[in-house]
C-alpha cells in the first residue's frame, strides 16, 4: 500500500483548523493554529509534540468531541460540521484512559458497538478481535472488573470492530504489558493494511517511528512539520542520520518552533 | 496517652489548614463567593434556628425521666447503627492516599488508631452538636444535653473502631477458614435461632412482647422514644448508654458532674482500648481503604443513588433484553437498561421502599368521592415522580466521565439525549402506573377518575428527568462524600434544586391548567361531566406532548454544547 499515491480519496482532510480556549487568560490560549493535513486510507500518521502542543485538542476536534471553531474537517468526504452523523459513522476514537461501562460484559461492549454502527454479523469478527487481543477468557467479565491494560485492549477491539475508515488513537499503549504492546502494534498494522487510516498520538517516539509512515509534529498549537521521517531529517536535522527522537528535539527546540511545515 | 504523637498532630493541623485555605480560595471568585454565601445562609440559618429553639424551649422542658429515655433511645439506635457499620468496615480506615505513607512511617500502630479517633471525633463535632441541640431542647441543663451527645458520639467512634478491628481479625481467623458449606450451615443455624425466638416470643402471652406491640401500635408520643424505652428488654439493652442518658437528664449542674466525669473517663478508656488491642490490622485496613475508595469513586462517577451500587460478577450472567430495538437509539437505551437489570436488587429495594412510604403518606389524606381519590392519586404521582426519579437514577450523571466518547457516537445529540434517559423514564413510569393501579384496586376498584393521572404520569416523569438532566448538562456538578467546598456545594445544590423545581412547576402547571380548565369549563357549555373529563385529559396530553418535545430539543442542544473539558466536575 502506498498512502502517498495520487488521486486516492482522503480518509481525513483538515483545513485551517484553529481552536482557542477562552478560559486560559485574558486572550485565551491558542490550542491549535491553522492546522491543515490530509490522511489517505491505509495510512498511519504519527502525531507527536510536547505537552500542551495541542495533540489531544486536534484529535478531539477531529472526533467531533470539541466543536470546530475555525476551519473545516472532512471524513471520507463527509463534512463534520454539516453531516456530523455520516462523518462519525466513518471514525472510531480511543482515548488515553478508556472507561468501559461497568454494567456491560466484554462481549456486550462489542455487541453494543455493533448495534451503534448498524453491523449485523459482528460475532465472528468480534471473536477474532478478542482472540487477537487475548481477551477471549474475559468475554463474560464486567467492564468494571478489567485492569487498565485490559480496558485499553477492549477499547481497541471496539474501535476496530465496525471497520471504520479512520481511527484516532490517543496514547493507545498505556498500561499494556510487553506482549500486549506487540499485539496492539500488530493490530494497528493489520487494520491499516485493510485500508483503515490511523492517527496515532503518542509520547513514545520509538513506537511512532516504528509504525507511522508520516509524522506530524505539533508545538504550541502549530504544525512544525508534516511529512516522512526522511524528509524530517533532511529539513530539521540536516546531515543527521538520527531517530525521530533527534528530529523531535530539533523541531521543538525554542529556535525551531517558529518553523512552519 | 490518649493523645496522638506530635507528627500526627501536625498532620491533622496541616490538613485542617489546607482544608480551610481551599474554602477561602474557592470563595475568591464571584461565583464561589455567592454560592458560599447562599450555603452559609442555609446551613447557618438552620443551625441558628436550632439554637433559637433550644433557648426558647426553656421552661417547656419535659421531665428528667423522659429526657433520659429519649437519650437512651437515640443512643441505642446510634450504637446499633454504628456497630453494624463497623462490621462492614474492618480494620482501621485511613484514606487510600495516606494509608501507605502512614503504615510505612516510624509510628506505632496504636498511635495511628488514636490519630484516627481524634480526627473522626473532630469531624463528628457538627453532627454531635446537631444531635445535642435536639436533646438539649428538653434537657434540664441545656449544656449537659449537648455535651452528652458529643461525648457519646466520640465514645461510640472508639467502640466501633474496636469492633471493626476485632471483627476483622475474627473473620480472618475463623470465618475465612470455614468451608462454604460450613459457613452456610452457620448462617442457617443463626437464622433458625432468630426464627425460633420470634416464634416463642409471639406465641405465648409474654408481657413485654404485648407491651412492645402496644407501644408500637400507639406510636411514639410527641416523636419521643420514651414510650418504647419503658419496655423492659429494650431498657436492659440500653444499660450501657446509662451514663450519657443520666448526664443529659441531670437535674442540676452539680448533680451532673459525676456523670460528666464518668463519660470523659469512658471516652478515654474507649480510645485506649481500641489503640491497645493486640491485633495486626494492616492487611484488613488496606482492604477496607481500597473498598471505601472504590465506593467513593463509584459515587463520584455515578452521582449516587442506585446507579452507584456495585455490580457483582454473578449478575453479568443475567441477559439484558433489547427492549428498544437494535437501532443505534435502541443500543444506547440497551446499555442503560443493563444498569437497571444488573442492579436489580437495589432497584427493587428502592422502588418498594418509595412506593410503600408514599402509599402510607397519601392514605393519610382522607375524604370520600371522586375528587378525593383524584387528589390522592395525583399526589402519589407527583411525589412518586420526584422520589423514584431521584432514587432510580440511570442518567447522564453516571456518564460524565464518558461524554467525550459518547460524543463520537454516530447519532444526533437529541437521539443520544432521549436514548440515554429512555430506560429510566420507562422504569419509573411503569412502576408508578402499576403502583397507582394496585392502590386503587385495593381501595375499591379502578375508576375513570384514575385515567387522567395515568396519562399524566409519563409526562410528569419525562419532564422531571429531562429538566434534571438539562440543568445537570448546563451546570455539571455532583456532590460526593469527602468533597471539598461544603458551603459552595450546599449553595449550589440549593440553587440548582430551585431552578429544577421552578421549571418543573411551570411545565407541570401548564398541563394541569390545560386539563383542569377543559374539565371544569366544558360542563358550563353543556358538555357532560365524563366527556369533559375525557376532553380535559386529551387537552392536558396534547399540551404535555408539546412540552416534552420542547424539552427534548433543549436537552439535545445542552448535550451538543456540553464542554468535555468540564469532565469530572
């Protein structure tokens, strides 16, 4: 799969997205400023940035959790502001601290997700996802009984179940054990291979480097860089053969933060 | 000896200072200051009224015997309640954020118990003063009434702490080692013993049983427990409470001094007894601390009532019916229905309790004829709506931490609003309509006059749930145990309650007006009474449906503009 192939319809298109939190002082806090990006189907886009860079705000706005103040978001060709329901049918969101329903079992979470997205034959796929996440033995466990890692696995299973065109992951590997991390990575790759576009926000730079085809570096609400790691090296750390970590530090250092992609 | 060491005293002092600083900081913003002022006025006014009543009651006081009996009754009830509570809270309770720090610190365990009891004592001052003022209303020496209550509460805290430690240790050493079969055998034997005692006591002509029955049937004169406490076995049971009862009933300051000394001594002994028990309570305390933290977390998450009760693993086997179809709306409603089904025990208990109490209440409104029956049914519907909707709460309060995820669901805001509240509305409506039919059947059969009330119930319930949730979504706030900002919370709860009542009154009043206007005015134009009643019901129903639709729309808007940054408010 080549996500950069021309004429491929975008899974996500963001244009000039800006967001200001009014409660942040006299003039508010600019959380996002003129953010624009395109994500192709099957592409994994890594979203990185220091604390307070606007990563979660960007993801939450794309997911329709926060209202769009300025700019436009289109998911699979559906304008999020005008056709919110159609746009949301194409996306799934996994937050950094998933909170399953205490009164539903693991299997019922999947049953609920299937009904929410209008899926009829969900059992086979649910079984497959549970097996892949090693949650089969927990089918009848209640949401409130799950450990942090299991909650995370369940949230990922629910996200993959309706085969959404776009999945937004905010720190998806928190709380997982090494085997869980490996399984989660494999499932992200497998879903992307099936054509799901993934935006992966994480502070684990090695993870982003390993999975993402392109990276978006945000700093103080602005896009500092958007492109492949190779392009980032050439542009932000010329001559270096370093990892994403080196590029990240170069991009988010005070003197580099003004650069725009 | 009974005083905790300097580091723990310092900790208590600093925590109190921190609490005080927080209160002041909260009152710095205009909103916080206004809410604090309202809260202060409500709490202060209530307390002032109590003190004023005590002062005014001078001279009206009952006899010493009555005061002593009342104190015995209150004491017996408090002791019973505290002991039962202690059995479910084993070991020493220390908040989760402190327990590991304190257990790892170079402090004697006995000192931790002393510290805990002092802190608990200071925290119960407000409750003690409140209870004391009640007793002081009739105490010959007012101050002794208050002191007896405060000292009684402190001693009770020490007693319950000792019970919690001993019961926990016993459970570990005995109960945990029993097999499941032996445990059930022991429970069965105990149940047989209780049943046998009940059978024995009710079969023969035991003087005290008939006396107790008589007292119960007569009721408690003037709300006092003195009548009940004149029954011999209860009086024997209340013997340990005697020193505090005597102190409260002391006829003069001098006569009360020996009792005062004895009460202080008992309190000090209680603290030392609890502190010096040779039992290692650390594991139990960690368990208790974690259990209580979990309970508080559940209440914080769900906003209290039945929805905060724990869902046991066994209940997960109970299938949840898809009552509202398999559409996205049906799925969201199904998720909420799971809460009702999996907390069925709590739901059933709460429903029966409210319905039984309300039945007793409305029956006290006598009168014959259609109007009286309509009035009784109407009152049942109104109060039932209020109490059942608050008790059986399966609404947005328990989803406050999940609203971010819920907003990503592919449904419209008003669909989400309706679907989330549908199970609660259905449950309360069914319960109320069922109870109304049963009550009317018991009272002599169903009549046509019940029809308007049965039609009004779904609307009244819908109004209350919708308004309650709209106000919550616009100003999300849940009061939970141990939360900071007591004054602001009281003020905010008062304001929000007022807003809810006013809006509810306006909506419910409009239905009432449409119904009563049509019902009463049409007969003047020559329409028969029955037709007027039917047309009135239709008019009320029509107006009610318009109101419900408007509220649904407003609810959807409130949900759409809900700021998830307020999560956990």
